[in-house]
């Protein structure tokens, strides 16, 4: 399972993308929380696709009317 990037790496990525984080700690923390929420939602969707439900639908076999096998 993939791990989310750390807060400091997230903040560094903003700086590399020319988004100033100086004096904007509260805003950066809000953006990081949004990133984490999105990351976890995306991971959950991926896991659901890779690991389908454990109890698949059970299809009953129809009884043969003439009794032959």
C-alpha cells in the first residue's frame, strides 16, 4: 500500500511549484489535510478494485426437469 507524502515534502513541493509558503502555515496545513483526504479516498477506491467483496453472489443451479445428468 502506498504511503502519503510527509507534510514537509508536501510543503517543499509547493515551494518547488513557486507557491510561497512563508507565513502561510495555516493555509499549508489546510491544503495538506485536503491532500490526505483525497489520498485516502483514492487508496480506498483502488483497494476496492483490487480486493472485491469476499462474499460473491451465489447462483443456484436450476433443477433439471427430466432428472437426467
